[in-house]
C-alpha cells in the first residue's frame, strides 16, 4: 500500500502516512449550555476534535468545555464557572 512519505536531506524517513488520513466532518458553536450532536460518520474511524474558545473580557472563572464521544454522538458539557461558547471542529482518522 502506498501513502505519503517524506525524507530529509540525509535520506532519513521523517513522515510516513500510509494507512490513515484525517477527515473533517463538521464544525459548530456550543453556546453556553451542555449538549450533543449526532453524526453517523463518527463511526467510520477514530474521532478527534479541536476546541476553539472565543476571546472574552471575562478574565476569571471560565468553565472548561469537556467533549466526549460515544458511537455516533459527540457531547459537550461545562464545569463550574462562567461558560464561554466554543467552536468545535471534529472529524475522524
């Protein structure tokens, strides 16, 4: 099987992507309350996510956004403190 391979100037293999590539499935805003989305494509690989918190004037007591995956469901919740909306980008590899 072929994939993407890169070598440095000395001939050393520095990147070998031969069996999986990342696929972005979607992006959404959490708002400031817990919730979930369902995406059947989450079951087509290993899920991943990136959370981007919007800049805010609130300096202290920001609640952590916790994201979990279960089958085709991506869920998020906020800990104690002031909940700030997050932009979640998610996908599978």
